[in-house]
C-alpha cells in the first residue's frame, strides 16, 4: 500500500496521546512532503483534531516525535513561524475589531512586510475591518481565520474543517487558494468530513479510526483497491474489508 513520496517537510513518528482513560492517538506515524494536499478524514473521535493540535503545539503527546525540517518541535516555538493554522472554531477577544486583531497577530509574529493579503482582499475583510469580532457571524469569523492562516506565507498550512460555515463563494475562493499554494510547493493538511471537498482538493488521504491510521495513500490507490469510483463508497468498502477486522 505504501507509495514513495518526496523528502518530507513533516515527520510524525509513533505519536500517542491520552486524555484520562481515553487514548486519542495510538502510535500515529506518517511523513508529508512539500507540494501536497493531504486530507485527514475519519469519524468523530477518531483523533483527527488531536493530531492537528499536536502538530500546531496545542497538544503535547506523551510518546513519539514530531519533526519539522528534521527538527523535533517538542519544547520549541520557532517552527510556528513556518506554520499557518485555521482552526474549526477560533476564540478571539470579542471587543477587538478585525483590524486590531490583524495588527495584534502581526506584532506577535514580528512581521509587517511581504504579507500574503490575497484572501484578505478576495474575502472582503477590508469591508469588515472596523467591525468587532463579537458582532461577526460564524461565517465571517471563518473568513478572518482563513486570511490569517495564509497571511505570513507559511510553508506548512493546517486547515481544520476549513469550509465549515463559509458561504459558497467564500468556500470557492478558499479552495482556489489551496490549489495555488500546492502549486507553489506548500504542504497543506486538511481535516474534512466532506467527501466531495476531499476529492476536489486532495491527492493523498489519511483515514483514521480510533486513534490510528488505517489508510494512507493516494486517492486513486484507494479507488483501485476497492473497485469503487466514488470516494465515499471506496472508503466504506476499505473500512469494511480492512479496518474493522483489525
């Protein structure tokens, strides 16, 4: 099943994480190289969000290593300057305006030049800059999240359910940006429940069940292995034949 990939930008080695008696991640391992869009799928509770938060440094695994550019990220923060993160739900001080939030984040990153404002402009954030974050709808907040994820031209971009709450036009603009960043040699990890979105964006799929990776390869490999052309049907067939027997 394994397929050779270019030299990795990111390596996850036997990462495990527990919350009380619940083991969210069980010796998860994979490598990811630049110029890829990798979809991470699985049912609720499969470990997707825990994995993404571990990569960002919001969750600290008890075992294993996460390497970025061959350097262990544990106890370090410098790698985050190469990272863009769009959480499914972001919590911001509600009394700040959009422009104040953007200025604050830029000050924290120490960057005010050579920024990527493409999504800022295309998603209409200029028209929202004086609005307080507490007054924004969920979809408008998602637009802010998306713009921040790409603002500092990161090499690794992690998007957790990126089109959730977005209107169709904003979702399409974000997808176009994802395709462009892949073409520019960036590495993008996307967690999504939407099968059609994964088919449209990703060339590789990591499917998780109960804290473990049960499939990691190209989408066409999954289709060929199951004889199913639709990704949803192929996943169901794979899980039935392989994962549920483990």
